[in-house]
C-alpha cells in the first residue's frame, strides 16, 4: 500500500508539473516583437539616426503626441530598442523572467502583469522626466519584483535562483547609473523602480488578506496615470501639446499662452520655440499683406523686413518685397 501511495503521489506531482509548465507563448511573442522592431530599424536605417517622424511607426510616439491622444505609446514603446546591447540584455532577462512566470501562471495573468508594469513604469517615467522612455527595463524589473515576492507564498516559484538574480539586477542598475553619470547614456531608472514596485503590488494580489489593499493601490495608480494624461500643467510637453491643439483649431492666443508656459518650464523646448516663431511670422505676414493692399508701402516694407529678419528665406515676403514701388 505504501508503494502504491508513493507511486500515486509521484504521478500526481508529474501531472502537476506538466500542467503548470506550458509553452511560454506570450514570452515568445514579446521576444519576437522586440527583435522584429530592432531588425526593422537596422534594415531601414543601418547605424544611422532614426528620423523623428518614424518613431510613431516603431511604437514610440513623442511625449507631446502621447498627450495628444496616442496613449498606446506607453505600452508599445517597451518593444523599441536602438542598440544591440540594450536589446540583448532586455531580451535575455525578459525571456528568463517571463517564461519562468508563464509556465507557472496562466497566459492571461501574465498578460495582465506585463500590461500593468509596462503601462505604470512608462507613466511614472513620463511624469518625472517628461519622457516615457523606450525598452523593457521597467517590465523586467516588474517581473523580477513579482517573482521576488511570489516565491514566499507559492511553492512553484521556490526554485528561482533569487540570490544570484538579485545580485545581477543590483549590479545592472548600478552599471546603468555609472554609465549615465560618466558617459551620459540614458537609462530609465524611474521606470525600473516603478516597474519593480508594481510587480510587487501585483504579486501581493494573490495574498487574500492583502488583496483589497493592493487592488486599491492599483486603482490609485491608474487614476494617477489618467490624470497625468488629461491635466499635467507641470509638464513642458503637456503644455506644448495643448499649444498644438489650440494652434490647429485656430485659437492662436491660447496656443501662445501654452507655448509660453512650456518654455517657462523648459526654455530649451525647441519645438515650442519654433511654433512661436511661426506664429510671429504669420502675424507679421498678415499685417504686411493688409498694409500692401492699402498701398501703405512704408509700413509694408517695414513689416516685410521684420519677416525676413526672422526668416531670411521666406519666399512670400521676398517676392512681395520686390513688388514694392
């Protein structure tokens, strides 16, 4: 009886292992997407710089475009990597973490976890730095945080080499910090930390006593993200995006106000500077046209010269200036 009982227990363990370790389909999709986007960049541009207009097609719209409605960018920006070493590190880590998790929980639970850490880490990065960043840095630290906590109350996660991996993640962040300080490379530290925290929160959802608290934290984080998109007056890019919206609708005065606010926050916002410059030129051109039409040639000449002082290659001003008597 003892032998039969032991054999039955082993059979049940084998069945449980097989059932709890399916093929990591979602993990493979994530890895292939990252590699595919990187390959697209290299095939189209080689080692050259990616044009600004092409970033939305790669899933990484600029901050102002995100504020103008391309909210999907906070998720899809995670798949973009411009350098092979960035891609290699993130793909190896996401395959290791995500496949380990996916073999122990369902496809849809991993999807929820990945979506959460991708969205919240990008939003936190956007909130604090005016840029949501690119790459899977926040996602990987989120998956690591999930495993780190889950192993304390789920036997399926016990075999994860947590000590070695923890040291690796600490060394990785330290190295990134060093490269940022010494060589001015850009790494998303905010995304890493916030991703880790969201991974921990999602992991605690599996603890019944803590479910309500963790669920409310997630709701609070979601509300924060929504507010950040709708109303972020502290952000130069948000003000710039509002300026574009009013500029396109024809409300020039409001557009100027928002462009000015954007430049108050960040005087180096070149796009806001350029749009204000274009508005100034348009206003001068309009006044010059009216003066010319009224045959006030002195005033028209003065205004044409002001336009050409700002934009010496302005074709309209040059042509009309030559027509003055």
